[in-house]
C-alpha cells in the first residue's frame, strides 16, 4: 500500500515562499478562508512556532486545514471521486461523528500555493468525497491488523498507544465488545511529565510541544548548546505513565471473562515503538496474553481505514483512501497503483 506521512502541525503565514521544498508533501501551503497556512514539514522548516493538532473538533480551523492538506494529497494520487474513512478516539467519536460527516461528505474545492515547490502561484483543485465512514480509531487499528501484516484472525485485544489517547478494545469475529472499550490519556501524558522534569534544571527556550515530543522520540535534546540525553528520564516517565494511567484502565475494563476469549494482543499507535512500554505490557500480561507489535504500528489505523474504504466503495481500490488525522502525524493511505498526475488549471 502507498502511505504518505507528515507531521500534524500548522502555522498561519503571511510571507511569500518560493522554491523552499522539493514537492507537494514537503511544501504544503494551504489557503483556508483567505489565510495561508504552512502544513507539515513546511511548517517545521519555515514556521516560527507551528502548533500541533490535538484532538481537534471537525469545526475547528486546525482540523479543517489539515483535512484539506490530506484531501489534496489524495486527489493528486487518485483523482475524483474518492471513498474515505476517518476516525476519532472513542471519547470524542459520538460527539464528532455527525459534524465530520457534514464537513467531509461533499465536493471540496481546495486552494493551495505551488510557489513553495514548483512555481505557478495559487491553484485550486476540486475533489468529491462520494462515500464516507467515520469510526473509532482503535477499530481502524483492528481492521488494519486483520487485513495487513500480521493478518490476525479470531478474537484479540487491540491496544492503540496514540499521542493524544490510549485506547483498547476486545475485537471478536462478531465485532467489538463495547463494554471492554478503554479511552484515556495518550503518550502526551509521559511527554508532559518529562517536560516538568526538564524545567527543574533547564531553560527550554520557548520550545513548542512538537519540538519536545520530537526530542522525546529521539531520546535527546539540545539546550543552551548542550546535548542532553533523555534516555533515562524517558524510561522513568513512560513507566510512570503505564503504572498511573494504562494499567489501572485495563484492570477496570478487561475481566477474566474477556481474557478467556483470547490470548492475543496487538499494540498499535506511535507509542508501540517504545520498547519500554512494550515490555511493561509483556510483564503485566505474562502468561495471560501474547503481546505483539505489528510492523509500523503508527500506520495501523490508516491502513485499516483504507481497507474499509474499499469495502464501502464496493471493492473499488482505486478510489479507496484511509485518512488518520493524528495528534502527532497525519497519514494518508491508498492502494498501490499508477500515479495520476492531476494538476489544477
């Protein structure tokens, strides 16, 4: 499958930028309500303090700008119309579902500036979202596990370690066991703990949330021209996060009756890339669950969404798109096919 991933950050911009990026994805300058917004990698390279999209509602500008950027990419890859699946955390799914459908299920006219990567000025493209499904993110992860590597079968526990939320469900061949669903604080909780530890001894020089999270994932940060190793503090706060948030939530949600239905558990989301967290799951459920981490766990939701889009489009994979507007990264997934060169007039 074809997967395009970029940071879920944006910043309003009033400066004309020319030839500062190599292509559309690295040079996205979206026009929304007559305001120019740098999105993704361009916001990081040319912005001053790009903000991160954190569980935004569909009617907020953050969500709408990033949605336009993702639809632009999908349109360039597939043309129009498309079938699309998106998701929200369980905690906001019911509240946002109708708003998302009203916003997305229609024809979109997307304006963007091509000067950033090729010249030619502002252009517009039209894209129709012909079919749409909105689902809980963790359900998308479960669909991804069933339809891509490892192609799991039967019943299993699906746990999604996202930046904004941690979610878990018992996925059965008959559907999700709603009673078992978990939705609580994500890895952001641990990142905030690390920030609190750092400011005790260091001046963080007005670093924004994305920069702190990037340092968290890399395991080091530069402060006052010194490289600070974050490996040990990261291990400490991830353990605190697991013991204070994740473990109590799972103990409350999953019963002995649930564990009798499956011995398999899959970890998705970007947090599954932290070995410390994975080992804590394995330690707690030793002898109860076999804990697996699929390849590229942060892409599972988008993969699942894309497979579901093919289903709702009657099997038309050339129109299927999975879109995960995540708190850390936005991921656009399509099935592999010949690239469509679509450019606005």
